[in-house]
């Protein structure tokens, strides 16, 4: 396995990446860059034999830096690992599960060790997407990745495949064989505030009522002056999911949209219709500590040689907004744990996908740093 990376801000040559004859190129970039008329064609010309996969972002991660308005290209050449790409479209949020099943049917097969998936960031139920994939490939296959962003504008997100750029797409890659080694970690670092509220009406990822009251009205009451900036300000105040005894489920849900007519909140993933929710907030130290914990859970594998291991970081745009100019602190914390041998690539997202805790129970996370560590024996 060999990994090389470059950050494109305008016309940089790609010859250094093509020298390794990559099988795969990960592409994380701004909507403006990916919408460029010649963007995809230039990638296909530079990497005619490579699979292209990626998405738009709310900030690009390369090394220990976080950028906006660029494109991060990470080229990988597998020595022993096999790969297979799949894609689907979600034109209606209700079809998210179907899209996951379409992808799972293409990827399932002998030797499947892991799935990377990147989906549109708006108009999608990320939880249902994951469940659809699991229904086909089985619960023992780890799934990681995230939902695309558009810099926090919540207007249009994009995914990219070898075939082109799509505003309704989901793209995925299956990795096969015993040579590939995968480690995963995820952690939040947010703190609860306010009382616990009972979910009294919800449908999938749409929350209508808490304690018998309009979820949107109650949420606006808590947000105060921040309410005028919804849905973007919802990134600063996510919900923690709780059990009946008010113990944490370990999952956080972000608000991706509001419906004034029904008084509802559209969340990035499903919630328990009989569960409980509590608002969360964060400070920088807690988020950095959470990122470090995620990296430790992923592990640094056997990677002792620079350019031969890869760390894929998918963190939430809400964390980026909270941390502001200090956002690189959490990326640096992860990079320190993974070590100098790892090439770091990733993005800030509208939803993070990773195994839950230390097992293979893959979930959609929000407001979480997720780390996927990849190496070859």
C-alpha cells in the first residue's frame, strides 16, 4: 500500500499522485470546486485507471490542517487488497433504505472486510441508509464514512464517483481480502444541559413533539437569539439520545432542517420514538479530548513507514463552528495519536458514519469525530 496526497487550490499538477499508479483516489472538496465545468474530466484524465470516490465538504482535512474552498486528493495504491465501487441515488428521503440496499447488493461477497460510504448531506436519512447496507452485507462488516457538506450553507451537497458528480448521489467502496487492516474510533465530547424531554411524537428522523409540545417551538425557546439562524444554529445545540432510565445511548442527533408548518425538526438520523432527548453544548477542550479518544479507539495499526497507512477523519461541521479558529486542534490531536506514518485525509460533514463504540454496530453519528485507520499487511 502506498499513499500520496495533494491539496488543490488552483491548477496544481497531479503528476506526483499518478506516479504511484493509484487504484483509488479519495476526493474531498468544496461545492464550488467540484461544480467546476472541467473538474471531473481533469481527474479522469489524470487517473484513468483509478476509482474516484468522494464528496463536498464543510471543510477539508489534510495532514494537520483544515481548509475551506480547496480540494484534497488522496491517491492510494493497494498491493494486495481488492476493491469494488457502488453507487445509488436518493431523490426522496423515504428511499434512503432502498439506496443502502442497492449499494449492499453490489458490494456483498466473499472477503468483504469493510465499506466506505459517502452520501448526499441533505434530504437523506443517514440511519436508514446504513440499515439498508447492513441488511445486504451483514452486521459483521464495518461501515464508515459520512454525509457531504456545503460549508454550512445547507443548500446543495455533492458526491463524486468515477462516473461524475451528483447532488442526489451515494457512493461507496468495498474493500476485500485478508491483507487490509481496518481500525475505527468515534467520540463526541459534548456536555448536556437542560432537562430531559420525552419523545411524544416522531417518525423516523422527523421530531414533532417533546413532552407533548411542538418540538420546534420548544427548541426555539431554548435557543433564544440563536433561533433566528435556524437550521444552521442547530449545529451548536444537538440532542443527546437517552434511554428510559435517562442513561445515554451514546448517539447525538443534529438538526438539519425545520418545518414551520408542522412545528417539527428534521434530524440527520433516526431517533427512538419511545426514547428521551436532552440538549447538548460544548467547549473546545472537551471536543479536542473527544477527538483524541476517537483516535485511540481506532488504533495506529502496524504503520511504521510513512506513506503506507491512511487515517480518514470525518468530523461534524457543528464542531467546526464551535471551535472556530481552534478547529485544527482536534485534527492535530488525532494526527499525534495515529503517528507520523499516517497520511491524514477527511472532511467536516453533515453526519458521520462509523462503528458504534468498539463493536461493529455501525451507526450514524452527529457532532462526533470519527476515525478510520487503514493499512495493509
